[in-house]
C-alpha cells in the first residue's frame, strides 16, 4: 500500500527558522553566484513562491540586468527584463524609492504600471515582492520573487523579505570585495614572480659578464706582470730613481689587478661552478685552511687560529673551504697593531642547522657598516693600510645563501668581530 504521506509536500519551515542557516551560508559565500544560489531557492521554498530573480545595476549605473533566475521556465517571457534603470518599472522604482514593494495581485501591479502588460505581452497574473539592494547609498540591484496566485504578504513576511534584501546586498558587497582582493593578490603575486624572474635573469647575466670579463682579463694581466718583472730584472739598473718607482707601481698595480680579477672570477662562479653538496667534516676543512694560511699570515704576524669541536655538515666542500679561508684570513688581517690576532672558530647546533662563529680580537667594525661590507668592492680601509679587493665577504654571503643559510656579524670597534653563519645539518 502506498504511503499517503509521501506525496504531501513538507510544510514550509517558519521564516525565523530560516535565518541562522541562511546567514551562516551567506557569510561563507565567496562569489556573487554563491550568493544567488544561497538566497533564491531556499527563499522560494520558505515562502512557496514560484520564481525569483536578481537584477543588478550595470557598470554604467543606468541599466538593470537580470543576472540570476530561479523557477522561471527556460526562455519564458517574465516581468523581469534587462532595461533602463527608471522608476517606470517596479525594479527601478524600488531602488528610486529605496523601499521594498509588495504587489498582492496582478491587479495591484497592473494598476501601478499599466504599460507593463502591453510591453511584455502577457497577463500579469502573479503577485510579486520587489526588494531593493544598496551598498551604503549606492543602489546595486533588486531581488524579486513571484507568486503563482494572489498572495497576502504578512507583516512577518515583509520584514523577512526586507532583511533578506539587505543581507543579500551585504553578502554581494563582501563577495565582490573578496574577489577584487583575490584578483589584486593574484596580480601582485604575478608581478612579484615576474620581478624575481627578471632579477634572476639580470643576476645571471651580470655573473656571466663578470665571469667573461675577469676570465679574459687574466691573460693580458699576466703579460703586464711578466713584462714588468722582466723590465725590473734586466733594465732596472738603466733607469733613474723615478723610472724605477714607476716600474714598481706598474708591477704592484698589475698584481693587485690579478688579485681583483681572480676574486671576481671566484665571485662569478659561486652559483655556476660548484660540486654537489655532501657530508663534509668541517674540522678537516678547517685544518686544511689553517695549514695553508700558516705559510704566510699566521706565523708571519704572530697570530693564532684555534677551534672548538666542529660538526659534519651537508655542503659543497670546496665552497666551505673558501668560506673558512675568507673569514679566518680576514680575522688575521684586520688585527690591531698592538695585539697579535687570535681567531677562534666554533659551532653550535640549532635545530636543523649548525651556527658557526668565527671570532677575532681585531679592529672591529662600526655598526653602520654591517650591511655595506657584504657588498662587492666595498672596503672600509685603503690598500696601504690593509691589502684587499673587497670581494671576500660578498663571496662568503653568496656561498652561505647558496646553501640556504644566513651570514651576519656582531662587532665592537677596537674589541673584535664575530661573523656567524648557518649551514644545514646532515
Ligand atoms: P677585503 O678584505 O678584501 O677588503 P672583504 O669583502 O673580505 O674584502 O671585507 C670587506 C671589508 O670589511 C674589509 O675591507 C674590512 O674593512 C671589513 N672587514 C672584513 N672582515 C673584517 C674583520 N674581521 N674585522 C674588521 N673588519 C673587517
């Protein structure tokens, strides 16, 4: 036996029951289409209306456009059409008067807008609610509901529908703002990505240029140095004192140029010319570097280099050698004349990273130069006081950043400097 209750439609839930769900769903709406979907069908169901539509004011502010419909038969000629925003049609009138309009039956609608029926070409056989939507003082459109037969709008229904129009306007405003914001974020992200790409490209170009220039300059510089050497050995005695001084300057400048070009070549190769990252015992690298440096600097000037226990890290061994070499040799070079250099290398574990410290007791650095010294060619002293090219720390920074780490310093003038850098654990 068929269940008689199956064919009986469920009675509409009381209007007040609809609010919490509707408001919650509207708050989550991200697009205007979400808002239409959330508003239209549930409202039709709640009020037993037959159809509904949303008309929005277009960009010109002079037209209304039907942007969503629910319940109208496909292609049906309805009361709600695109058209000029004027008080001669109910949707425009509700906006112009800034109030909801309720037409209880076709007669009341036909009397208010006599020309509508002839324009649409069919009887206005429905009751309608026309709800204006505003964003602040700005009219954004109307929400309309049609009923299949004369309909008395109770006070409670009228309140519900007015509030529905207002909530729909708020949700639309929020959805548009969100969409605008998302579009802006997308545009900014794209711009940032483009800029990063452009920077990477121009960096690569500069590196390539620096590489070619420094590489090609090596041969002529070698020639200048070797001929200056020949001149000194074979003909210096034939030159007067001034001539010998000139020759000495040529030889010295040639050697400085050779160091500059060599360092520039190293700088330009950090990102292109490297070995794979591997487990490297930093104590061994430290010993190699110190032995190499001991040949001239450490012994020559009475400096000492010591270390605490050092870890195994996951790096390019050759670049770690370069890093140690530059930082330790700087620690030895920039010592105070009255105090032999003492450089100590230590390391502490910090989660996934090892934080190294290269500490000296040298001349120190004023805080205002903490950033500048990492830029290529930036030096704080003339070459007569401290020989150098101003490239060593720029190379260190590139090496550390290539390994995903950070390089920074703490320093006190006339007390000493500590350079810190982080490298990944193995
Ligand atoms: P260079 O030593 O060839 O001049 P660097 O890039 O290694 O180039 O260093 C840049 C500048 O930073 C140096 O000219 C020097 O003024 C300063 N500096 C670097 N290391 C130290 C240090 N340990 N103590 C004091 N000053 C330093």
